[in-house]
C-alpha cells in the first residue's frame, strides 16, 4: 500500500507569479490546460497500489480548492484530502506535523512531491529502484549546467551506488551539476530522524 503527499505551500509564496497569484492559488495555475497539481495527482494515481493522496499547505480551504479536490477524487477514484497547516511549517515540518495521517493504514512507502515541479514524474521507476535496493529516503535528481545548478539543491553522489555523499541547498559556488527535482520517496522509518530533530529543538528551546 502506497500514499503520496503533495506540498502546496501557501499564499505568501508564489511571489514570482504575482500579480496572478493574488487571484489564483499557485497550485491551481493552469499548466497544459489543467491546474498544476492535477499533473501530480494523475501521476500518483497511475502508480499501482496508491491508496490516498494528501495535500499539505496553509492555504485557506476556499471554494476553488475545495471544488478541485472534489473533482479530482471523482476523476481519479482515489481519496484526495487537504491537510491545512496552522502556520508555514516547511517541508520537514509539514511531514512531521501530519505524520499520523501519512502513516495511517501502514503504507509501505509514500511519495512526496513539491507542487511547483512539473515533469513526467517517473514514480513507478522510483518505486522499482526503492524495492530493488531499499533505503529510507530516495530523491529524484536531474542534471543542469553550472550556472543553473546554483538555483537548486545540489547533490554529490557516489557514481557506483548513487548514494548521496553531500548536499547543498542553493550553493554560492559550484558544487555539482546534479540538482534536486523536489520529488521524493520515503519509507515510514524516514520520519524518525525528523522526530529526533524536532524533539531536540523543542528541548533546546525549553532550556
């Protein structure tokens, strides 16, 4: 059993889309004739064993978003739910805050996709790689030129095993031409390090 999480952010984001993003939430911007996140949902729905798709963000559940979710559930015949954050929590914060909902039902693994990424989403290939050589955390990368790479998370990999040796988010100097695509596959145990970090931060805050 599999699940998918799509991180849709919130209204203070999408600054590069302004003034359009004042009227339409960025995840609902039309791309190739349909809302952007419909491409994500369609790709997730095509993965065998997909049982539920969760959207995490801090948009108010307004009428356009609600209508879209209802239509998506009917079109793809899958539960599609929106989990609203109480504040912007970031990628790790959102996953940790809603960990019980994500892990409900005991999924084998779950995909995590950033809503502002558009690609052919090779999710089945990622799942096959995960099952062939299980790791708690798998991320999708692609290549960019030296200048482009500075705008993304950069990955240094072991060329034999493809394990991540080093990662730098938007480096000031060239690190690698392999960049993070914002598409991930997690095993349930991958949430444990997040729990440890948040518990440690809470303890430090109390001290």
